């Protein structure tokens, strides 16, 4: 018994076969896509266990992380070239040290960042940290009042000395004056009443500093260990690290790092200077959404006008580079 197929029947059969093949291909493609999607889910940002990553990114929501990743950079050579151009215009190369660090990626650049400078009043920051460690340990209290003595008074920096012998002031107010106005009387009072060499040495060792005292030199890169320890709260508890950075963000000194920075940008910083030695420094942390960074600029053998202009320009260049939407590294 045979089958007789007309051309019309063969055409219909071929058409049906083609449709079946297309349907099967579609099912196969859908299956592959589903399998691929399941594989992606196995490595999905939402479900993956990021136990080996930094908690600062491991605990982020996926959308927040992806947005932050777009804005992150690990290459700041463009910024360094801008620093070098500014140095060639304004100040001798050997008279300056610069250290910059991206606090999200850890990327950094520097110019003479390991050269050493006399820190001058920059060393008041580790003094503050040492005092706050004692407060944290319950050895002293922020609201504890201290009476000024003759040996505490110093008229070289700040106005607290004008209050005279017998004036009572709290530990917290002394810390504020020591940082905000770089008041020497506040510093000496705290040192005379609470600080011994062992406490201070323990602090500088714990935060990775080497001899940051008035007459010992330190590099910009090494000095920023103290700010990094506060930012990541590796030495003090978080509440005391926050207090220290808050005090550092409320200073009366605005002629260098913060001169050209918008008032809306919070900057925790400390300056140091010695007119006789031509030493002028300003170092701190800049708080910009998803782009926090550290910048430390130290100078020597320059005039105050030179230092103010140079440090403020370096800070302006850095801020504009970090925030510019045209920056190819953003």
C-alpha cells in the first residue's frame, strides 16, 4: 500500500516541520537562557556571600555598590601631573611634600611624600587622641574641670592664657581650643595634668606614627596614619573617633586646605606652622559623597603667603579633579 503525496501536501508537511523546528529551537533557547540566568544567580550580587570582602562594600545593597563602583578610581596619575605643574609654577620642588589617598579604594599618590618636615602643631592631634583614649578608659572625664596654673600659660598661640591663673576649664573645652585655635595653653594644660610619655608613645605606636613631637620630623605619608586611624576607628572606639573628627572639622583656620572648598563640604583637618622656620602644613580628610579622601600638604623654607597660596591651590585642584564629571577616571 503506497502513499501518494502531491506537491501541495509536501509543501504543507515541510511548513509544519519548519514550524516545529522553530518551536523546538525557541524552547531550547529559553532553556539555555534560564540555565544561564540560574548560573548568574549563583554569582548574583544579591545572594553571594561576600565573606572575604571589605565590610564597607560587602554589606552594601547591590544598587549602591554598582553606583559606587562606577564612581571609583584606582588611577590618579592625572592628578599627580596637575600637582607637578603647580609645583613648577609656585614653589621649589624640594620644599614641598604631598600625600593624597582615596579612602574607598586605598589608591594613593604622593610627591616627596616620604620627605620629613617638622610637624609643629600637627602633633596636637596625637595628643588629642591620647587624651581621648584616657577618657575612653575612664581615667579622666570630658566634663572634668582643670584649673590653670602659671606653668600652663603660653602666649605664642591662642588666647586662653589671657584668662590667667586660677581659671577653670573642662577637658572637652581644652581639647576644642587646642585643635580649633591651636591654643598652646590648652595643650600645655592637658599635657601637665594628664599626659605622660608612656601614654603618648603607646598612642603613636598604635597608630603607626614615629616620634611626632614638636622637634621630631615626620613625613606627610606617615603623618596621615593618625587621620586614617580615626576615620576607620582602629584605635579609639567609634564614638571617640567621631568626636575627634568632629573637633577637627570645626577649626578657625581656612587659609589653606579649605580656602577654595565649598562650605557645604566637611573637612576634618589640622594645620601647623612656624614663621621663623618657614614651615607651614595643613592635613585632613575631605568628606564628599562616595569620594572621601585624605590630603596632606607640608612645606618648608617658604613665606606664609607662598604656603597659603600653594596649599590652597593644591586642595582646589584635588577637589575639582575628584568631583569633575569630565574626569576620565571617575
